[in-house]
C-alpha cells in the first residue's frame, strides 16, 4: 500500500474526494494533508476524516526542512497538489521526481502559470470566447503548470456561461477523474529509493 500526501491551499473538496476514494482501496491511502493557509477549510475536512492535517509557513517549506520531515515521518511515496498555490521546493521535487502531480482547472498549456487558478482561469476562458475548457492533470516540476501532461478532460463552454457555472462543470470533471488517474499512477510506481 502506497502513502499519499495532499498539499492544498483552499476549501479542500478535491482533497476530501481523494481521501474518501482511497479510504476503501488497497492500492494507497491518503496519510497526510498539508496546507500553507492556517485557516484553510481543507485542514478541517482532513481532521474530520481522521487524516493528520498540518499547517506550514514559508520558512517551514523553503528553509527549515519541516515539511520534508513530515513527508518522511509519514513515509510518503506520492504527492498530490489539489489547489496548492506555491512552487514545490527543489529538494522535494528531486526526491519525488515523477511522483508529484497537480490538477489545473483548464486545458494546459492555455491559462497556466503563476496567478492562474480558480475563477481567474474561468473568467479568462469566457473572456476569450473559448468553446471548451476542462481539466489537466500533470506532473509537477520547478515551474508553474509546465510539467508533462498526464490526462485532460474537456467540457463545453456554453453561450452565457458564467465563471460560477463553468467552475461547476470543471469541478465535476475533477471529481470524476482525479482519484482514478491518481490511483493509476500510484499503481505504476516503482519502489522509492
């Protein structure tokens, strides 16, 4: 059984979906949820589901090694970013090369990069009169949203679409595909060295 950590900065609906999905699986378990926002709802969701939930600050992440210590303590083998807005430090990327994924609420490479998340993305898609949007699951590297694409799913952008209605369509795709793709990747993992 593989141990998964989830990094999130917001409400945590994707994190909760992943926790629930893996709660009945033999392939992997979510063992740890980490957030860079002290008041993030994801921490409360994790605690309610009996998953250790840890807040960390900038120093903990980039300078002190506290976050790496937590990953080691919980014997984490795979990392999932679910609405996490900071770049992952190089030491974690190096240790978990090919074992960190992110979900993005658009069809990368369009609408990716720093500051492109949530409603900012949906408003941009609508403002550009795009006919479709969707999700991208991709590997994480040292640049925002530039890791290799693993999976994309699409939805139509209807006439009169609002950021809120488009977000609902995108969330539906996230909830449907993110756990399944995560499990497929975890099942292919070689032993960590």
